[in-house]
C-alpha cells in the first residue's frame, strides 16, 4: 500500500491493496488450521508443496495427502509459470505463494521447481540458477519450524508450444539441482528418470495427467518413508 499522509491526498495502489488483503485472508486461514489442530489436541505434520503449475494445478499434492492420511496436512503452494531464476517475469521467491508457504511453518517442504527455467530465453541466465535456488532454500531453512526439505527434479519435457526445452533440463537444470542437493545435504527425488519414457502421461508435453501425477505423489511418499518422515 502506498499512502501519503499529512496534508497530502491519500492514494492507494489497488493491485497492491488487493494482494495484501489476499495475503491477510490466507494467513488467517492457515492460522485457523493450526489453531484448530491445537484445540483437538493432535499435532499434524505440516507439508508444504512448493512449485509451479505442475504443483498448483495438476493434482499431486492432493494425492500425497491421501497417501499420508489424517496425521498430515498437505498444503499446495504452487505458483504457475514461476521460476527459480530471479531474472525472469515470475521468480517464485517473489510470489505470494512463497510468503504463504513460510507463514505455514511447514515441518516438511517439497520443492519442485525448474521447469520454467528451461524456457529458451530464461535459460540464458542459467549460471545464476544455483545461487538463486540456494537463497530460496536458505529462507526455508531459517524458518522457526526447521523443515525437512526434499528437492524434486522437474519431470521431462516433450513436444510443447511453451518454448520449454528438455535438453535444458538435462544439461543445465537437473545437474544443478543435484549439485545443490549435494552441497546442502538434502534428499533429492528423481521423478525425471521414472517419467522420461512416458510421453503419454504429458498430453501437452509439459503438464502431467492423472497417471503422471500419481507417480509423482507415490515417489514423494516413498521418499518420506525412506527418510523416516512417514510410515
């Protein structure tokens, strides 16, 4: 909100005002979930699914919730078209969904980003990918809840109309995610390798259908089991 007080006329940036109101309402909703949990005397494990449209719109967080059961609260913090790279139209770090994810104070954070960084024009800044991704992870690790962080490789890209190149994933993005996982000592979930021979699961070449989303949810769940975060 931009406001000039004293003798000046008060002016308001409407877009920012609506954004702030949205953040407030979302924050109250998250607080209500946590408060209700405490009233019931049961602490659920809070899981934040962080990502782009593959997370936001294509079902894997809901499927993961079903696999984990009532002792977990899985929230979807996907932001369509978002990137790891800051030098793009929509860096995830600057999105309201990232603010929401941090306010949620997750016990576990699942981060699946990098698909949109494979866009031909964005990929020109790939040398900044590691440092930008590390800043995002640093903010998650600084949370009071100290979440366990799982990194997920993006799924494969097939023929598409969005200028997203699979070679950019293979040669530039996935190796850098693996580097970050190694340097930060974080578990990595490789959905790319499982799905690379299944173009039938990606009708538009980018986004998974229910079969593809089911595989992603299963792999995240199995990683939780492997690392003692689920049984």
